[in-house]
């Protein structure tokens, strides 16, 4: 009798473990990865976090709904026909730079669930939540990428470009569309090197290892919703940017109930919310596949597709 009870108990434990794992997998399939929190860096629509006080932001004939920050002096932010609804802070605090660089490094360690091709031309893609990677550069030309939230407003996407150490992201006539409750500020673009967008409608937070250059995105149908954060200069020409804070979404900022205030030497001050407890890697138990054959899952490999 006791022997049968022992086997029965063991079976119940195994069943409970299976149900628990299945629940986690199902939840992850719906929501995607947990992005590292940006801390105080989440307060900026545009941030040039170049080292050694080398930050530079050039804004021409553009609108920025949010705060602008630079690691350089106030003269490093050049505005020509540029409207900024938030504060211009230069130089930003050391904490802002620390938070940005720490978060950037954490993104580099996240495991991948799908692979991007190096070039897309005239493509129509549709992706569920996940972490999509390429070891080198990626170019989108005349391409529409639809991010399908599967009805979940918490669905998240992370794109990692240049996981092998080098690689830029380039878009020309590239459109990113949110669908089925997907939110722009739950999208992250981690790039090892530069990001160049021309007449493209981007969505999400860009974390670039080199310069960000955005040209010709202005307009109600082609606005950039998200944040442009770089380790080098940020150059904006005829663009319209609405930050995650202005959109009313914390996105990858890692909001918490604890407020802090970062003071810059420039105009204004910056309220911020940070919660480093949100840092961490996503649960990655299965493969995700895009609708386009050139975006594939990792075919059983546990970890990065680097």
C-alpha cells in the first residue's frame, strides 16, 4: 500500500511540474522577453551617451516630444527649427550614463529565440513576441514588419543586431506596425554599431553602440514612437519623435514606486523612475518562427543564435 502511495505521490509531483512548466511556456509565448530596465536613462526621448563628455545631438526641422540629453556640454545640443516639448539636459548626470551603459550590456547577454536575415527587400514580415537576432548587420529596404501582440498589451520584442561584435541596422522605406494590442514601447532594438533610418517608420526603443541618424520620418503616419539612445552622436532631420514617457508607457524604463530626480547642468530637471529588480533574462523553452521563411526559430538550441 505504501509503495503504491509513494508512486502516486511521485506522479502527482511530476504532473504538477509539467503543468507549471507548460503554464510558464504559454505565458512566455504570449508576452515574450522581459527587457532589462533602463533606469534613469528611460527619461529621455533622445540621448547621446558618448564617453568622455563627447555627446552630441543635432536636431533639424524636427519635433521631439520628450526630453533630450547629452553627455557633452549644452553647446553639444544644436537645434535648428527643432521643437522640444521636454527639457534639454547637458551634460546629463553620471547616473544616467551608468544606467544606459549597464542596460546596454545586459541586452547583449539575452538569449535569442529567432534569427534575422542580413537583408530584406520588398518583404512583408509578421512576428510574435520574442528575441530575434543576427550576428552581423541587418538592412531593411521597402519592407513592412508587423509585430503581432497576440491580443496581449504586455507582449514584448527584442531585436539584437550585431551579436557577433559588429553590425549596424539600416532602414530605407522601412515600416514597423504594431498589431493586436502590441505597444511600441515594448519593442527594443539593441545594435552593436550605428543605426541609420531614412524615410522609415520605426517603433520602439533604440539602444545603439554607435551613432543614430534618422532622416525624413516626420508626419502623422510615419512618426517614430519610442526613444533614440546612443553611445555616440544622434542626428535628426525632419523627424517626429514621441518618447515612451510621452506615450504614457514605461516601456523598458523599468518604472517603480520610488521616484528619483536627476539634475542636469542644462535647462530643467528630470523626474525618473527606476527599478533594477526588473533586470533579467527571459525564459526560453521553445522556438518561435516568423511568417517569413527568412526569420526562423533556433531549432532547439538553448541560448543565443550568435
